[in-house]
């Protein structure tokens, strides 16, 4: 009885690591990890993400109570930066690399290796036929080789003893094609790894900012503080961004008679690095699917809306005019909501506290083409054919001096609820119409101006992502369409001259169409003088 040999703890640990590595780098594991990555990305598409919609995320968590808090602790609102998503991502990357490298080495080794020798018994092959030719074996072998154009092939001479014949030497031909199938498969997986790398690099070095630009205003320059929303990769601190400035000279929007959008266009002026040095401006028409490309960034037009212009005239004759964008609430007819805040002139009041209590706040709705149901204002068409507003006018402390961030589309509920901001009037105003408050302050609606919602994106790995995506598609097409085939021919001399040709074929992948292809190939290999025996 043999006593089993005990392995040392070190050997067991090494064996466990080796087995784990083999499991991780198998194609089955890579497919499972790819599926898990797709499943793990689903919460990022279904739930609000903090770095994209901070306010919506906070509201979702508050609305769902303890469930929302637990999901937040599990990083469901920052999926693509979470520990578990990154772990799956990294494991998939390691699995693919560990799977691809050995297969690549094996494929190049196979390319350098001659086709396998012709088996002794060709009649056992799935496809087999016997032909006769009047040529001697060596000449018939040259005919066969000429008919195998595009195949990797080799002719070998077998002596009579090796071939099992009593006559002269027998010639064999081995040929194989379809190596591009494995090459396509490798290109597909290498490109998949490339996409993972490009996405990872892009996440680290990319940035994206959104900005509403009102037609005719001063525009903005590319600094993180100038954006309404700014998201940057882990290695981007918001400084050293691509140098450019941009302003909207005109924002155009046209609609079909049924209120469907026809065209959005921003007639922009911009300065790239050269223009900033020379103080020159260039022109470009930004459209929805026609971004402005410069300095490694792309400027997209995501949408359109209206900004309302109001003028406040104070009792001492001081005038304040302000234009502020209103957020579309009705995506069809562009009924929009917004708010404005006006600080009174310092010379009108004796103290800072008194001045702070005389600030003007305006909040309400803007209709591009008004429709009144009594006093209820709605919009009947998205174009600014007959603009009007329905607004509440407040006076008091709007919160401008509190240091707290303000929502540009609404006044502070805290200020209103605490009576620090009191409603003084509720009116409907058309263009040029005004209302006067009890202290003599006049509020006038001057009209609307188009604005464009622009997005600035910078991703240094975007072009590489496209290249690898094309590589994946090309590799997949090659791996699905190329078929691997092997053909063997044994040319044995006949007793009274000529050659007996045994031809066999083997499909290394699918069998579809191989019977017809094999018969046509056999006819071509025998040549015009050949004759079918079996």
C-alpha cells in the first residue's frame, strides 16, 4: 500500500494560486465577467447618479428613506466609481489579457508551423474521394499545389515503405486555410481590452461642462467656474483646461406647424488659443448633430429655450435690467418657469439692512405664444409669436446676501415662508407691459431672447475608443465568416503509369456548404485530365 505524499503548505499555496489564475484567465470566466459588468452598469442607467444629477440623487434618497440610505452606502448612486464596479472592470481586464496573450503566442506559433502530415488512412475522413490522373505523382502534386492558391500548403515525398506500396515514391500534399478566423477572434478580444483601457483613461483625464448661453451676451471662457455643471475625471482638477472663449451671436429655432422642432442652431463666435493671442474671433454654426471642434474639445448644442428680460425702475429713477433663462416645463410648447432677483441702488436707502429688505424677486411662468384661460397662462406654440409672463413679484430679502447657493429658476422657499420675502403682486404681462408696486417701484416685461444649452466635452481617449470599436466589429465579422478547412491529398503511382489521387477534406469549424465546396475543390485539384474513381 502506497502512502500518499504530503505536500508542503507552500506547494499547496502555489497550486491554489495557479488554479485560480487558470480559472480567471479562461474564456468562460471572461464571458461571465463581461455579463456581470453589463448587469452592474444597469443601476447607473436606472438610478440618478450623484456626479451627473446631484439634486435628483438627493431627492431620490430623501423620498425612499432608509432604503435610499442603504443604497447610497452601497454606492448605487456612483456606480461607475464604485468599488464593486471597478473590481469587476479590473478582473475582466486581467482575465482578457491573461486569456489573449497565450492564444496570441499560440497563433503566431501555428502560423510558423507547416501543415500537419497527411494521415495514412484518408478514407476515414468525413469527406473523401478517389481520382485518377495521367500525370506522374510529382507533376500531379504541382497541379494540386497550383489549385490550392491562398492555402498554406506543403508537399512531402513518402518512400514506398512509408506509404505501404510496392511501387515508386508517393507524394502527399497537406493544406489548410482559415487562419484569419483565429486572427479575427484575437483582434476582437484585443480591441475589447483596448476599449476598456480607453474608457478607463477617458474617465481619468476627461471633463464635461454644461452652460446656458443667452444670445447676445458676453459668453464664457473655458474655466471650470464658468459652467453651470462641471464634471471632471479623477486626474483633472479643473485648471489647465483647453484655452478658448465662446459666445452666442444668435440662437435660431424653427418649428413645424404641428409644434415639432425643425431646427436648432447657434451662430457662435469663438476664440481658440490662436484667437486669444491675436484677439480675433472665428464664426461657426453649432447644430444638434454638428458640434464645434477645437483645442481637443467638442461643443455640442443640446437644447434651446427662452430667457425673459425684465426692467425694474425704482422710485428715484434708478433702472435695473436683467435677462435670465427660464427652464422649459412643457417640452412641446415651451411653457417655462424661472426667477429673477434685483438688488436696489445703494443710494436709495440709508443703511445696508434697509436696502436688503427692498430687494425685488420675480418668479413665474413664461409663454412664447400666450393662451389665456381666464387669468391662467399657458402656451399654444413653441415659437415666440406672442410672448407673455404670469409672475409673482416679491419684495424683501431674496437671500442674495446670505452666502447660500440660490436656485436660478425659483426663489428661496425659506425666505418666503419666514416672511422675509413678501408677495406684492401677481400679474400677467405682455411685452412692454408693466406693473407698479405700492412704493412706486415699477416692474416691466421687455420680451424674450433665445438661449442655447451647450455642452463642452473633452475626452483624450475618444478617438482610440472609435478605433478599437471598429477593430471589434472587423474582428467579429472575420471570425464569423472565415471557415477553417483542411485538405489532404495522397498521390500514388499506378502500375502502368499515371497517378491515383486520394483526396480528403476536414472542416475545422462549421460544415455548412462543405460538401459542395469539397467536390468543386477536388475537381480543381485533379485538373482537366483527371477522372473520378470513387
